C-alpha cells in the first residue's frame, strides 16, 4: 500500500504516474473519464453500488400523470427539499432521479458539518441541517442517519487566522454554538497525534460532526414518502414543457421523461453538476462549472479514534475522521475542470491527478506526522459544482415562473442541505423563504453575466482556489473584472480610483494618492501555466485590505469623509439601477408595491421600501413622480397614465427588477417596467458647499424655496439636460444628477472645475459606507434584509399605515404593530478606537441579545459605530425602555468593549444639515 509520503515523492518525480496504481482497490481507466469503482468510505454505498441493480432497467414505481411539485435530482438537496415540502403539507410532491438516490455527487462527499461560518445566515442554515440529521429524522423514522458528533478543530498557524476564528467564536455566542479557542498545548492534549509546534491556536467546536450521505438521503426519502411524497428512481428527465400565459409570461407546464410526461406547475432543479443541462431544457441560465474534487482515505491509524475533524485552512487541507482512519482532502489553485459533463455518469469517479492533489499531502503530513508512514486505502475523485461567488444558486429563475433552483453548492451540499432544503420549500409554498436568502438567490446575478462563460469560469475558479482563504471584510475578486464599466471609469481610474466589483459593475471604492491602479485580466494566480502578474498595483493595494485592523489607507478614506462633511465630495453612482414604471395602472402598481405614499404631485421624490407578504424588506429605493413629456428620451419616457422613476442600489438592481416584475405579473397590472441603467449615469455632489458648486453648473435656482429637499427637476448642467434630485445618502446638503450616458463626462468635468475653489474631492463607496453609518441611514442587505421589517429597522416613517391604502406587506406590519416588536435595530458607539466589521456579539447586562449587522468608523464623531438587532431574552417585545436601560458591550474576537446604545444616530440627530442648516 502506498504511503502518503511516497505519494508526495512520486507526484514530484513521476508526475504522470498515480502513486496508488496497482496498490489500491480501484482499477485505472486512463484519461479523465469516470471509473466505475466506488472506493468511498461508506460501506452501505459500496455494497449497493457494486453492480447495476435489477430495477435499474426500469422505473422503481409507476409514473404519475401529474404532480404539484417535481424535484429533479436525488442528492442531498433534492431529498432535503422533498422532505421539507412534505413537512409543509404539500401533497403530490415528486422526486425524479435518473439513476438511484445519491448517484451523482452526494454519494462520494466527505459529509462534514462545521457549525461556524463567517455568515449569520449560514450559521442558521447549518444549525437546521444539524437538527434534521442528528435528531428530527431519527425521531420521525426510527432510523439512524449515520450522524457522528466527534467535534471540529480549526487550525491557526498565523495571527490573522486566529483572529478570524475568534470572530467566529463571538458570532457563535449569538447563536448558542459552543466553541473554544485553544492554546497549542491544549490542542495537543485534545489531539495527541497533531504537530502543534507552529500553531498560534485553534478553534474547537465540540458539537460539529459528520454525516453519512447514503444514510441521510435514504432516511429523508422514507420520511418524505411517509408523508405522501413520491420518489421515482431510474427516470431521466428529457425536457421541460413551457407555456406562455395570456400576459406573455413563461410558466412551467410539464416535465418530460424517458417514460412519459408529468403535468406540473413547479419544477425544482436539484441536479447538481447536471443542473446546467436541466436549465437548458427550460431556457434557464445556470451559472456554474463542474470540477474534479478529491480526497484520499488512509489505512488504519492507531490512536486516531474519536479525534475531531480538522480544517487546516492555511495548508488548504482537511482531515476527516473515518473510524480508525482519515479522509484527507483540500482545495488547490489548479483544480481540474470537467469540460464535457456526461449525462451517463452515475456512481462514478475520475482518476486522481496527483499533480493536482499532491500539494495537499505535504500539509497533511506536516500537521499529523504519523501520516508520513500511513498507507492509502483508496482515492476518491468525483465531480462537484462551483459558482462564481461561492454561494449556492436558489430561488425562482427570472426567465421562467415555476422553475426553481437548488444547486451549485460548492462541495457544501450535505452541510447546507437541511437549511437550504427548508428555505427552498418555503420559497415554493409561501412565495419566499423564511430567512434572508438574497445571497443565494439566483436573481442576484445580472442577466448579462449568467451565460457569460469566461466570467463564470474565471470567478468559479477563484472561488474554488480561495475556498480556505481568510474572509476579510473588504476583499475583492481579481477574476471576472471589468465586465460592466460606467461612462466615468477611465476618467476616475486616471484620478487614482481603486475600484470595487459588485455583480459585474466596477464602482469606485476609494481614491489612492499613489496614482492609477487598473484591474488587469485574470491570471488564474499563475495556475495552468499562466504567468502571474508582476508588480500588480491593484493587487498590492488589495493586499493592504487583508487585515482585521484599520488598513494603511484608513486616513485616505478619512480625508474623503471629512471633505464631504466640511466642504463637498462627488460620488460616481452610475452603477445604480434606474427603472421607469409607466402605464395606465402605474399608480395602482405603485400604491401596492411601495410602502410609502409615492402618488404625490410630479416633481416629488420619496424614499420608500418594497416589502414581501411577511412584511420583510425586499428593497429600499427612491421613487420620483414624473410628468408626461412631449418627447421621449432616456430622461423622459413616453407613457400614458402615470409614470415613476426608480433609483435602486446597483449591487441589488437585478434583485429589485425581478421583485418588481414578479409582483406586476402576479397582480396583472397594465404597466411597463423599463430598464435605463446602462443609458444613464449618476453623480452625487454632497456637502455644505454643494449648492455653491452646482449653482455655477446648473441653470436652476437651488435655494430651499425653489428646490426643496425630496424634489426633482429637469435642468441644464453645462448645457446638457439632466435630472437633478435633491437627496442625501450621507446626511448632507446635496443633489444627484442623473445624466444621459454621452453627457456624463462633460458634466462631471464641469462640476470638478466649479468645485476646485470650494474644496470638492472625489470619494468612493468606502466613504459612503462610513458616512451613511455615521448618519444612521440604512443599507439594504446589511442592516435591512428580506426578513427585517421596516418597523424593526426604525423605518416606520416609510410606511403609509395611517392611510387606508393597501400595500404589499401591510397586514404583516399591522399584526407586528399590534403584537409588539420582538427585536429592534439599535445604534451603538464605542469610545475606544477599535475596528468593527459586523458579526460581533452584542451583550446587554451580561446576556447576549444579538449580533452586529454593520459597523464602520465615523470620522466626524471620531468613534466606531455599529448597528444590530437586539432581542429580549425573556421573549417579550423589545420596548424603548428595554433598549435604554441596559449596560452594553460589543464582543470583538473574544474581547468585550463597552458600548453606548442610541435611539438615534449621534451625528446630526435633528437632520439640520440635509436642510442646508450649518
């Protein structure tokens, strides 16, 4: 039997030879095609999968003529989704598997479950999976799923990694997840076979564990069928039949199989690596790629029994306990793409490429030295699907109503399956999930990206290669950049702009005094024989962000912020979504869609929210009422009836578009939604000097009387027609200029020329984040999400509850008002100058009552600010007296910092500055 050390030597000296060839139990087939041997450490799977079963020649049971929901794919997500649909009482739910359950990717997964991730939503999803596999299924069926609670151990071999683990520990306290930061000596006592000489410490989570994929999926299917669901194996799907309704909307009609068709209004694509092919059957884009992902299983190791599973992120390797052996795997910078995904692949494996995998062995041997003389029992290399942002693809596809996705889980399908299966079931049954799933929603991607093969490939590669990288708050991708650039891109680049990427858009982050730092074409980090960029200015500046402290350019961002507070700053916000809602029913649609009263006279602009039926916030945006125009242009659409101009955050523009479209379709309003995001630029001039600057550029009276706050006008700027809106997103006097694309550069230059004598500076979104946090303005998907109501978030003023006008979400808000708010968003300040980024635990009088959603440093007040939702541990409604009466602290990396709670932001609580009163 080959040992790990011999495998490492042979990988270096004989790169085309498999070190385990002839020594392991599996035959070699050559090339990169699949083998048929199943060398995985799950005996049930091995026994069942050795030979094709007799039933593989035909359906496992008769095909029904119709089903309420058809789930395609019998892996972790398919089985979890079916189970949760059945638990919600859905009758007639059906799962179709082209071969047998788990035959795709699930059967060879390592089955690890770690409870702590750098995302509050993922912590909640993982907790539900753990409940399902460790408790619920066994109670329901009497069957053991194969869950083993042996604990998890995260390894920190540098200070920053340990800081990341301390952040996870603090977040875990908000969710009741037990974890402990251990010293090297304590780690050695827990795991005697481990080399701890180079450790800074470890994070130990005693209730982590492993799942048996076959046992879990079998039990899920039995529990689902006991509630009336059906599972049919050996039934390949061959097509999706689509119908177009009377309003031109495409909807799912039926599923075609090799054995007949099934009428259904709802399909759930849980086909994993094959999800792209299923999507193409329905005309739906599924942005994922297939890659080889591998691990090896060792021979018996004396003394390894009952040890926790290990993740050594810096070595990019994991060690999973497998009885008295270990499974060893990891993530490499040069993964193998599965270029031609075969629809015949089932219970198969690829030959392991030791050139690729060998890099993990050295790290594994270093961490557990006994592995150097331990034999390799089997190698496992199978297909996994990866997505451009390392997040799953879920929710209803924007191209086809009734077609849902539950795929692209980046090798985390087992551990996220329970939580995501539950949320997907709620999405299907109730129209939206219970939790905030925007980060997973397929609608997060702009349609120009979802079928752009180069972008998908580059970004998916980077997400794979960086899977074990430290998650820093201000990291940016290097792959798939410069996809969408606004009219000022080159001008701002020349002025030192350091760009951020948001769903394809390049937006200004901050302005470096060191000069231009362009984003270069992706170099795959030097993998695949590509030459890595040398002396890469953008990458060097990005490296300065790799810290949990204030970055070196903290003072640069400070100058941008204080210039805005003291004089003026110009912000390029061209990447914002810019939509028109026009037509005979536009007013009815606006009344229903928007929580605030936007049906005001033309020339008015209103800040409002859009809600879901649960009262959660799907968006915050500005809506400007339009007057009819005799001539159509990007600034003045032609319409009959009423018209509104909508400006929404660019990072969530696609989500907004899809939400608007869905509601308009469901309510059958006779109106049109027009996207002008690419045709219009947007610059915002904010600060005490903004009026004086713009008065030199605009041909309009900008006094308070002539141009009040929350109004808009068509005016000339340096001779160009623009829409000027008096608004502020930073708490200062200011205007937005919405400009036709060809006019953006001359208008911007005119503003900069006029502002030179007033101290006008360029500023980016890092300044926006700081200034808006200081002022207390909400950021959607940070402190305002689809599971947060505007009442909880302190935005009751955006809701027309005193009127009799019905709107989406009103009933839920009225119920919440009557019952009392169970949580509230609270502003905190910390006197000590300490960096906070979100996820810190909030302590009140010795109890954890929540965690921080968003935090930043406020330069005008010279304090750190944080916002988080707090609850009353007794379960009672959270009153303002409760908020004011507690003693608070915010826990950062295990250290609690005293904090003060505020009912309003401490910066300009009287809102004088937006009125021009200084």
